[in-house]
C-alpha cells in the first residue's frame, strides 16, 4: 500500500488533463434530485473508531427512469484531520465484483502514510447490490453453486450445463427485477452520486483488480470529474469478462514453470524433484494418481481436478511447494502436521498455532467466484473479504454473475461453443484452461441493457502492475 502513497500525495503526478469545469449555462437542465443529497453521517458502530462514519444515499435502480424505484447506497468516510493540506476525497474499491468496500477506509487509514491521509477524506462504499447497499441474492445455493465452475470432461458436460442454467434460473427467480441494473456502468454512476453528495467537483480513486475496471469506466463516463486515479492490478477492458477469466488459464502456465525452477532449487526442503522437469513430473503424476484413486487431505476428497482448481497457487512458489508437498504426503499416507515443515504454509506459525487443520488450497478455486484471486489484498475466494464483514455467499454469487454477465454481450449462447473451447484449452493450458473456458451461467443470462464501455476518452490515470500479474 505504501508504494502507492507518493502517487497520491505528490502534486502534479496524476493531475487531470482538464483544469476546470465550465459553469452551467442558464438553459442547463435542472439537477436531478439524486444529485442533490446531503449525507446524514453517524458513527458506523460503537465498536469502531468514532472517526469512522457511515451514511446511506438513494440512487435510481435505472438511471433512465430516475423518478422510479431506488436502491440504498451505503457509504463511509474517515475525514482528513488536516484541513490545510486537504485536497479532496479518495474513493476506494477493494475488488470483486461482489466485494464489500464499506469498511475499506479503516484499512486504508491504517496503511497509508500521514501525508496521504492529510490530503484526502477516505471514502468507502458497498457497490449496488452488495452488503448494505440493497443486497441481492440467488436463494439457497449449494457449495458448487457459489463457484465459478469445474473442469471440463465430455462425460460430465451435460451436468455442467445444468449447473450453469440452474444458477441463472435461481438468480433470475430471486432478484431478476434488479439484476439487469447491477453493472459496472451503473456503479460508476453511483460513484458520481457519491461525489455530488460530498460536495466535490472531482474525485480521486484507488481501486484493485476488478476495481481497476470500475475506475476505468468512471474515467470514461465522467472524465471531467476524474482527478487522481490509481488502478492496482489492472483488468484489461478489452477482455471483459470471459477473456479475463480465461486469462487465469494462460497466466497459470508461466507461473507453474517459474515454480518448478524454484522448487527444484530447494529439492532438499520439499522433495519434489531436483530439476524443473522432475518437479513438473511429480506434480502431474500426483494429479493422475488423484484422478485414478482419490484420497483424503485435511478432511477433503482430493481428485486431480481438485489439485488443478486454484489458478493462483503457483504465483506463490513457497506456498505452492508447501501445498504440493503436503498433498503428496497425504497421497503417500505420510501426512505432515498442519503447516508441514514450512512455517509459512496454511497460515500456521512456527509454533503450529493458528486456525484448525484445513486444506492449504485456497485462492479462487472452483468453489469461490471472483475475477482474479485478490480480484484485492486481504481477501478470500473470489476477492470476497473474509470475516464478519463479508457478504453472504448468495449475495457475492448474485453480484458476481450480474456484473460479469451483464457488463457485456460477448458471452456465447451456444453451450457447445463452451465445450469446444474448454476441450481446446485443456490441451493448450492444462493447469486451468478447461476450468476457465467451461460453460458459465452467462450462457443463460438475460441480455445486457447497455454495451460495454469503450475506452476512447483521454483520462490521466496510473495503472500499477506486478510483472507476473495474470
């Protein structure tokens, strides 16, 4: 987080290309009521700092019918304590879609240096449909139904189609009157309502993963309102959203190759092979073995698909080595203690304390939705925050698919197209390619009300990217 501080604090580095806003003409249309709100701030909770304040705004469900039905929009703030240095407001989004951002000012306030906190009021919000902002849901969902789908196999594809259709039907039955309006473009419009309610001419913004796309869309829809925007771990706007999910498959392959080299150099510690080729052979032999004869690992049944189901695993070579070693030990019926011999694995310290024994596998996996694992830092599956502030799984699932399916009309509608693509990508990208290209509920989703946002308008934003980010 501190690496971003100079980008937000240094005057001129991210200055917008537009130096001012024209005064409204006498003939300008009257400002709609939703743009003339005054937040009723109050302390968010007795167990939170007094400086952490919350309020609720009203936004149109459909901005084309602003006098119609409204949604609640939960917002929060931590004000700058140095008015003389204050530049404006900094809106925050931790990722998603489906992730709560209401409590983000607390974390950002703790992580940012004082010069940044002096310059900005930190503003959090739950995007429409999420958490405290008129949450939507899909009813009772099984564990499999809150995931992004499984591996492709011709013999189970009919079940995959039924899974995708079932989720779309459940979401439509529970929240079909709202879901078409839970989109990135409407969330960007909500951000501008927040700006107006705060009395600001412009906003600055810090967004992670999915939040980078939200920030980019805002910058295109409201370029004259865009001040300093920092987009960390950027989504490619030209690949929303199927292409970004498929990027998990392509990105996992070079990460796997880097991991094999790392693990081979530490073969004495992990015992997975003394060369990259040997480490790779160990891994794929383990996958094949689990497919032939599944085994138990920390209370979970392990198959080859289970082992492949986390595209983010190999982006952490040390963690991946500990995980694969641990799974191999279970397959060999010589299980390691929780955390294995690596004190950094499974969240355990050197004393073995921490959460109860559990599978080391985490990240996106097949049982947690999200665009990019850490679609923000400090998140669980699919970018959803862990802990008491996390929205329920049905809410995360509903918003995730509403955005991913509703932002763009590029999803194929023919199930057989998914089968062909998944079969192809299982060969091209064997770690995760078939998971990524397999059928999704978007095949059966209602058509979007708007096209995707073209990125044609100049906006001075800064994108921060890890060299190996997928």
